[in-house]
């Protein structure tokens, strides 16, 4: 049914009638008012009124006239000036009549539709709200309604903003009115003399419960003081960026106001009644009013911030004092609670002890734990105070982290990078952050203490359960046993409750420490991401040289060095153990070094012996190498420790202390590497390194240590002084000198013609190392010069950070070299053991005849060379991957490559969270980079697994050879599947997202490649069920041979002609074959022997039986059988049947039996017959006679002519 819409013209007519009646009524009312009306009865707007532009209908003008008449103010149409409030009633009636007449005269039937809105009425938030409700209830077009509502909502939001800014302005004005008095009062309190110390409260007459209540109240006071100080600090940290941003915000607001005021009143389309125009006009007026108010608010805020520049620091000082006093009072109340608890505990234990006999007191568990109980009470209060401090630290670190995150994000959003000043601030902040190692150590200590408390609690709970199960019989004491158990039970419960309190405090402390650790790690990560390439020094110039020279003179002045020696002597006196350690280090360098080097030479000779299969010489050489490298480290470190313990207040002296310590840590890896490379040392004698290359590197390290150590010592002193001028001049010069020395060292050691790789490149001229020498050699030599250039340009922080990562790389190289050399040595010894085992096995067992030459995979242990090659490749791959991972960890602080690669988004995946929500995650280039090592490692493991498993595990297990092959094959498949799974996980290919693809591919491949899949499954069945095994002798059709390998798709059988028959696995599972060695390898040998007629058959059979009995390979059960089976054409046929336990010796045994039979028959005069033939001569050449033929043993021969 169509919706009913009333006629607009009827509404217009009704409206005109109602307006006329209203005007007449107003005229009557005004006539009753006295002629003289004071101005106090009316309120006439004096400010600028909302403007009404555009074409107004006569209805709206009439409404305006009525409104003005009702308020005593008449506004003439188009004049804009209001009449006097004292206008007489006839004037009002005349104006109303004129308005009505004008409306009647100008009424047009085409424009009778009345608008819903009037911009002059929409001057505040309440009017806008009412208008929105009217529009919602109106019957106008839906699209027009939504359009108008959207415009009115914007206007309503603008008025809300205006009201909020007006409230802020009032607050700022109030602040400005009292700022002078507040600042003066705060300064007077700060400048006053220090307040008197906090008096310890009198708690002598308070019970424990009252003391706890006082402590709880004081805890609330401390928390309030801390929150107040935190709020002030947060406000101070936010004031500076806000102060810098306000002028820009004010300028933008003024520009916005100018744009709004200059904006024309364009008539919208599809606006028959003018409602959209009215709404747009109201929106514009609201935005102008809100913008004007915002400008005033921002200006007052700027004035307030400038006025409070002195007040906030003063308030912070007062808040810190308040927090310190509250904390001190809190400690007093906590100490009172502890003392009260301790006194009550001692009193209860003393009373309980008095109620027991001496024997019972000695057996009481709670009395034995008295000292532990008191210690836990004291520890609880210490931990409580520690928890308060850690909570404050955690809050401060969290506030600092959030503040820096907001500042960095604001800089990145506004300028696209962080400001240099902020970068320098972050660099300084990084140096002030707590040491992560000490924080981790503290967390471990707290965890250990929690475990101890839980163990003690468990013991007490066991005692509690024992007391609960005890009877009520009388003890030897004066009170019943049940009462004793009840008293001890009550004390045990209190002890357990105190332990629970201590555990809870420790757990809270642990959480706070872990929160600090996480926030500190995030803050360091944030700093490392943004501050590397921030210039923190001015470029080096000529005016820095005089400063550097003066600083060097001051540091190396004889007076300064004398002060250092004095501090060293004072520290030696304060720490008695230091002289002993230094003397021990010196004696080790002088006397023990010679003996250790001799021992190293002896170990080298032993390691080079061909029959050495033990790792003991190598392990001993490693320990001696470390012992030879430690004395220099100990000497330098404890010199620095002695200077530091002198507690000198001179920063230069303390800088020397840190310099010696840093020098000790710097020289340790270099000296360790030098000792590894010494003659007859680990590298040459144990790791089989090239001797000329080793000697070249060792000489370079010696020069680097001797020259670089003083440079590093002086540079560290410059850094620790804390003077930016010294750091930027002398410190930078020493850094450049050290980088130059490193470049010279790299040139000498890595030169392709006389460096450490020269011999290898000569032996392998086509290797990648040789081909790319023109790339890697200049890069290595130029790296220190690049750091020098960075330092010269003022990026000192970046240069130092990169150099520190380079130092970590040196440590990584030393560790990788030692580990790889040790693994190589271990593999060599392992190969020697395997080779000896193979030699012994070949010596003890007879090889197969005509089978030994087959290449049977895994039939026996792999050859030693193959095991070594496979394992070596795998170990090298693992070491290289470990080095790559180590390099990523070492260089991660300065090269956040993974985060940089996270910016390159490739594709997205949907992940189902445990709560049921679906999260969209992006797969970035970083995921691809992380997947590459997984794929490479999987490939290396799968390729080299047989040799590794054979050499490490399988040869030591009591399993047969076929089982070894099955284990390695199935393990290879499993590792390959696992590697593929991990790679897919890294790339976002999870099972829930690709299972449909796998199902589709499975169906498709199942039909298209069903034979391949059938062979694959059959191969797995062969490995597990083992109907045939590697090394079995099988007959398949007309082919008999040895199973040499079982693969995924097919099995290889090698026949006696060394021909390889590839058989699909499906045929072996579904078809018929003969396995000669499946469950019972016993096989029968049948030998046919023909002897000449006239021989003794009984003696021949006895001889054959004796030969079989004497042979070790012939089975006794079933035993051999000899039979005389017939008369041949020329022989008496004997048959020998014997059984062998294995096929391995079949051909060898047959050969030996034939040889033995021939020898014994010849010795016994038994002739092995050969075929006899009769020759009939039908004709004979003339002149030729036939000699007489002697009779033969094998029979008669007849000649006829």
C-alpha cells in the first residue's frame, strides 16, 4: 500500500492562519503591557548574532517577527537593526500586520513547502540535538534525512569541542591567576632549610594488629606520594614537546578559521526546501565558534605552560621530599612490625620450650627451626622494602619507555626521522641503562630463594601431617601429647604462613624484576633501531688537535702516572688477595710457561702418532693453551682492580682503572688465538693447519697486541674521563690510530700472495675463495678505514658501535676455529677407530667369494673414508650455520636487518587464535630469510645423515645391518618431513590453511601418479616389514642376486654378472620372490663326483664323508650325506649333499671341497673318470701302420679297419 503524503499547500495555508492568530494574540498581550518598559525587563543581544544568508521564505520571516514581538524586540526585514525595547504595542501590532501582509502578498504556490531547519535557531548544542530528533521523526526522503543528519552531527561535535575547550580555558585562566602565588610559595618551601628528620613513631604500646594497620595506612600514603611524583614527572616530560608544538597548532587553527570565514555559501543541489542549506550554515557557524574557542584555549595553554616553567621543578622537589619522608616513616613502621612479630614468635617458642622436657625440646621440629623462622621474618621486611623500590623502578622504566616511544613516533610522523637532539639523548640514555647481566643474575637469585623457601615449606607440611596423625597418649612431659601436638601444630601453621608471605613477596619481586628486564630490553631495542646513524660529535677539525695534544700531556704527565702508581699501591693494601694473584700471574709467566710449553711439545708428538685414537692429548693441549693465555689477562685485570679499590676521587685515576680492565678483556681473545697458533700447538699439531699460514697469522697477532694495547688503554681512559672535548679530540684520534693498525694487520694477514689463505688458493685455484679474492680482500682491508671516515664525520657513536661488534666477531672467530679444529680432530680419531674395526673384522672373517666386489650400500659398515666425508660435510655445515647465527646475534644491536626486512610484506595469512578470533598476519621478507637456513640445514642433514648415524650410534648398538639401514632411511624421511614442516611454518603455510590444497593434491596425484605413490608406500613397507633386506640373496623370476639398496621408488638387485636390476617396490610387495636368507640362511650344497669304473666306491664314499667332517663350514646337523646313485656312461656316479649355515661362505666352501676331494682321491689312487669314446677307422692311408694301443683303465677301445 503506498505511503500517504499530505499536501504541502494545505500545510502552508494552515500555517499562515495560525501565524495570523498568533500575531493578533501577541498584539493583545502587548497592549496590556505598560507603555514604559525598562531595559531590565528585556535582554537584547549586543554581540554578533548568527548570520542568516540565502533565500528565506515568508513563513520563516513571519516566525522571526513573532519571536521578536514576544520578546519585545522587532527586527525589520532586511534591516538587521532591532527596534527599541520600549516600542509601543501599536508599533508591534503594526509590524506584525505588515509581516502578515507581506507573507500573504509574496506567497507563491510553488514555494509553499516549509523547511524543517532554521540556522538562526541552531546556535548551541541543545538546539542541534533537538533538530536532529525532529529530522529523525520527519517524513522527508531517506537519503535527504541521512545527509542532513550527517551535517548536523558534525555541527554537534563542533559544539561539544567548543564546550570542552571552554572548560579548559577556564582552568588555564584559573591557573594563570594563581601561578604567581603558587610559584612563590613553592620556592619559599624549597629554599627553606631542610626539614627535621622523621621521628620514629612510638610503637611500644601498640599490638601487632595495630602496627599492621599503621603500616597499611603508611603504605597508602607512600603510594599516594609516589603517584603524585610520577604525575609531576610525566607532566614535566610532556611539557617540552607540547610547548614546541603549540605555536604550530595555533597557526593551524587560525588558518582554519580564516578558511571557514572566507568560505562561500554555495547552494546545494536537490535542496527544494532549503533544509540542507540551513544545516550547512549551522555547521559552518558551529565550526567557526569552536575554532575561535580553540584558538583562545591554545593561547591560554601556552601562557600557562610558560608560567609554570619554574613551578613544576619546584613541585617535583617538594614531592620527592614528601615521598622520602613517607618512605622513611614506612620503614619505621615495617621495622616495628618485624620486631613485634619477632618478639611474639620468640615468646611463644620460649613458652612452648618451657612446657616440654629436655628430650622433647630436642626432638621438636618447630624449635629446631627457630633461627630459620626469625631469619624469614627479617627477610620478609627486607624483601618488602626491596619490592617497593623495584616497583618504583619498574614504573619509572615503563614511563620512560612509553615517553620515548611517543616521542620517536611523533618525530617519525612529523619529520620522517628522529631529531638529532633526541638521538643524542637516546645515546646517552643507553649508557645509563642498568646492566642486563646483573638484572638477570638477580632474577636467578630470587628464583633460587623461592625454591629454597618452597622446600622448607614442604618439610614443615610433612611435619604438620605427622602431628595430625599422632595419637593422644601421654608423653613423659607434664602435658598430654595431644595438647603438645596442638601447640606445635599452631606454631607450625604460623611458620608456614610467614613462609607463604615471604614467598609471595619474592614472587612479586621476581615479577617486578622481570618487568624491568622486559622493558629494558624493549627500550634498548628501540634505541638501537633509531640512534645508530645520529651524529653525536662535530666533524674533526684543526682546532681539535691542540685539545688532543694538551689532553695527552695531562694523561701521560709524570705526576698523573705517579698518582696512578700510588692508587695501585693503596688498592693492593686494601685487598690482600690482589698481591698474591699478581705474584702468581708473574710466576706463571716466568717459570710455569717453560714447563707448559715443553708439555705442549710432548703432546704434539703424541697427537701426531698414527696409532693415537684418544682425545686426551688434545684436551690437555686445550687446557695448557688457556693456561698460557691467562697470565697476561690476570695481570692487567687485577692492576685495574687494585687501582679501582683505592677509592680515589680523581676521575682520571678511575679512568685508568677501567682502562686496564678493558685492555685485559681486549687482549684475552687475541692472546688465546696466538697461543693456539704457536709452534707445536693446537693449530699445527692437533688441528692439522697449514704451518706457514699459521706462522704468518701469529706474527701479525703479536704486532697487533704490542702496538694496539697502549692505544686501547689510552682510548679507554679518554672515554672514562667524561669530558666531551677529550673524547672528541684525543679519544677520536686514538680510535683512528687503532683502526689504521687493524687495517695494516688485515693487509698483512689476508693478502692473497703471502697471507694465511695463500696455500689453500694455490692448491685449489678454482675455488670460490680464489676466484673472489679481488672482492673480499679489499673489503676486509677497507673496513677499518670506513670506520675512520665515519668517526671523522662526527658519527662517533656509530663507529664505536660497529667496532664493538667487530670485537665480538673476533671472539666468534676464535671460538669457531677452536671448536671446528676440535671436531675435526675428533672425526679423525673416529675414522681411525672405524678403520681399525674394519681391519679386524676382515682379518677375523673370510670375505665373500664373487660377492665382495658388489657395491652393497649399508650391507656392512660404511668405509671409513665415506663416514669421514659425510660427517665432515655435516659438521662444516653446522659450524657455518652456527657462525652465521652468531654473527646475527653479535651485529643485531647495530644492524636490525630482520626488522628492516619486515617492512617488505609479501602475502597475508589468517591465523585462528585460541580465543576463537581470526587474526591476519603478514608474511614478510624476513620470514623468507629465516626459512633459508631451515631449508639449508634440512638438506645438509638429510644428505649426510647415514654417515653421521653410522659413525656415532649404530656401530655401537647390537643390531643387524639391515636394521641399521632401515633406521637411517626412515630417519632421513622423518627429518626431511620435519624440515619441510618447519619451513612451511616460517612462511605461514599452516595446516589449517593449506589442508584443502593438500587434500586436492592428494586426490589428483593419487590418480595421476598412483604407481609412484604405490611404490613409495611399498618402500616403507619393505623397510619396516623387511621381507627383503640389504644384503639378502633373492631370486626374482630368472634373476638371482644380492639386494644392494632400497630406495623410495625402487630396489636395486645386483646379479652375479654385476648387472644392476632396478625393481619397483610394488612388485616386491605384491609379487613372488625367493629370499635365500630371510629367516634361515642354511643352504644345501650338492656335488656330483664321477669316478672311473673299477674304483672302490665304498672307500670313495668314506673319503667324501671324512672330507666333509673335517671342514669347518659344513653343518653337523643336518650332517653330510654321500650316496652311490648310478652307473654312467664312463663313470660311477657319487652324490655328496652337505649343508652350510650361511650363504656368505658358499662359494668358498665349494671351492675348498673340490680341492680336498681331488687331493684325497689322487692320494688314494681313485681316478676321477673322464668320458670314453670308441673310434672306428674305416680306411687307413697307404704306408701308414697303426701302432699297438695299450689297454686303458677306463675301459676298452676297439679299432677296426
